[in-house]
């Protein structure tokens, strides 16, 4: 044999050994890349969903500081993200409701599946108080709470409708009392007239 062919065989054998030895690592690397790509795509879909839902979503840490807010939360309060993130809940909650949220947060964070629903008032950047219905749930990491997610829906229209129904109900009750009183008075007058004729 020629010396060149031995060298070629050695190179081919070394290539085969290298290819076989790197293949498991390469497969793991390719699998990790695919998993990271899928995770990134899933995260983008989640962010897209979070940004386009019509419910305001706030993330709050254990100290009551806002850590994230979606587009609906920006629109509802009038504050930009950078104005809210890192600030306390006192920035957007009416003072009368802040104590309720603090005590409720402590209770909810005790249980891993604890969720709650509470009526609150948000204070917008221009000072208006907006009635909202807030749903909260703890955010867990390793089974321990690290914060809360707060899903908020503006219930201004519902509150106006409830007030209108109360007003209408009171109006109808007053009218019914007047009619009953008038009927009673008229019946009493007829009975009195009959009595006097007897």
C-alpha cells in the first residue's frame, strides 16, 4: 500500500470517531436550541395575548410594588408603564381601599391556590376614581408566593346601571304608595258617605 492511502484511511477513521463522539452532544445542543426557540415563540404569544386582552392586568410583588402592566392597564389609569412599574399600589388605588388590598393580599398569599374577587376604586392620572372589579391570584415560584396577578375590569357602566335601577325602583315604590294612599282615602270617603246616609 501507499503511504498516502494509509493516511487517508486514518483521517477517515478519525472523522468517523469524531462524528460519532460529537453526535450525542450535537443532538442535545440541537434539542436545546429547538426548545429555546419554542419557548421564545410561546412567550411572544403570551405577551401578545396579554397586551391585546381588554382586561387590565397588573403584576405586583410581595411588597405591593407594580412589576408589570398591560396596555389595557395603561389605558384605564392614564399612566404610562414607566410611571407605574416599581411604584406602590397607592399610585393607582383610592386611599380607602388600600388597607383592604393589603390585608387581602396577605391572606391570599398564604394559600397556593387562593383567588379572590374584590370591588375597588382606581385613581386615574387625572384624579378620577374608577370603580373596578379585581380578581387576584398569587404568583408562585417553587410553590412559594412571589407576588400577585391582578385582573381588573372597569365596572363604571354597571355601577351607573345599578344606580339607575335603584332610582327607578324607588320612584315606582313612591308612586305605588301614593296610589295606595289615594285609594285608601277614596275608599274611606265612600264608606263615610255611606255611613252618614244610613
